[in-house]
C-alpha cells in the first residue's frame, strides 16, 4: 500500500465532476440536472461506505487534511474575544504556539495551542505547528498567569511534534517540555485539552496534561508518527499504514485505553466538510467540561488529575 495515496480519490473525482457540471449548468441553454442528481447520489452512497469503517491510516490522512480547521478558525468561531499575549520573556516569540486571554460565552479563560498555516509562507513562519522551546515556555508563562487569576486553561493540540532542530535542542527543548509537564501536574486551575488534528509525541504532551482530554473523532494522538515508527521498526516508510494500526492512535482506541476522556463528533468525512458544525461541537464540549471542573476546589483538581494520570498505563491485554 502506498502511504501517500489518497484513499478518498474516487470521492474527490466525483466531487470535481459535480462542480464541473454545476458550472456548465449556469448556462440556461445547458441542463445537467439529471446527471448532477445521479452523481450526488453516487457521492452520498460512496461517502457512507467509505467512512463507515476507516483504518487508522485513513484517519491519519483525514487528521492531516489541508483544509481542516486550524487554531485561528477555532478562536474566531468559538471565542467572542481573544487577546493574544506574546513571548516567553527569555528568548523570543514562537508563532507555532500561540496563546492569550479568551472568552467563551460568559467564561474567561487562558487559551494556548499549536498554530499551523494555510499557505507555504505561513507554515514556514509557524514552523508547521512544531513549537520551539520558547513556545513551550510562553505556554508555561500563560498557564502560571491563569493560575494567578484563577482562570481555566484551554489547550488546543495540532502538531506533528516539537521542533527537533539543533537550535531548539540547544535552547533546551526537552527541558521546556518536561517543565511544562511538571507545572501542569500541579496547576491549581482546570485544564481542558482537545486534540483537533495531529497530536504528535512530546510536542503534544508539552501542553497536553489536562483534567479532561478530548479528541475530535478523526484526530490522532501518538508517541511517534506512523512514518517515523515504520522507519525505525522496518526501515521502510511505506509500512506507515501497518505502524498506524499498531500504535493505537485513533480516538476510539485511546478512549478505550483511558488516555482520552471523550470524543467530539465530526461531520461525515471530517471537520473540513462542515467546519461550522465542527466548531459548534467543540464549543459545546468545552463548555460542558468547563462547567464540570469549575465545581472542584484547587486541591481536588490536583488530586483528581494525579489519580487520572497514575492510572494510565496499567497493563491490560489490549491486543
């Protein structure tokens, strides 16, 4: 199996044909109503069968879809106010991990998250959502600010992983992630985490320890990418589909193992097919969790969070 081949290419071809016929149908002298209706039916039938039983590798492809909503989309569609705060007060500002003060309905919060770009230029600027140490230190500064002002933290995860470059390592990438994990373990305000696309390795964990960890239905969360795993185990990146299945990276598998707490539904085929519905689903899930954790005292929050993570990893026969 070619790991780069789109599993939904046939569906894309039908959609392209429908768009072409609709464009031609704008001319009153040409009618394609019957053909369009037939193609729409074929598309609906194919969608139902295609997405009924997706493999882990196919879900990885959906999680990486270029039109999938990004952090800025969630901010604009869910939060009535967002004031971005910049810099880690040590080195600089990281465009790949942003954060600030946000309002969701009548609730104030501190928001942090990975930011990818739509264009090549934006992705270069944002390092494809791969944060540097200054990004994680900025996140830590904002989490401490949240604790000071008794505000919950909402964390959006969408990254292939932390940036592994020499400069990042020289500035303490591993230490920055470890410091965040230690701080989040004892932070005395609610932490709500949601994986919206890729949740890759320590890059995700650096802002991923929460009282509630949610995942979109077609998101993935793993210790390593399928391609990286395949290269290590089999020295063959083409075995990424097999690696994706072995890693148990889908929302359903992680919910079963207790790594995540809930799955946020997506439209059939993925968030990019109906972004507004996805935003509404995410907003509802966040508000529900914010209300739940607001009832706990700081001491109870920390105790419950400790118990939650201490329980993960107990041996069970998952295979």
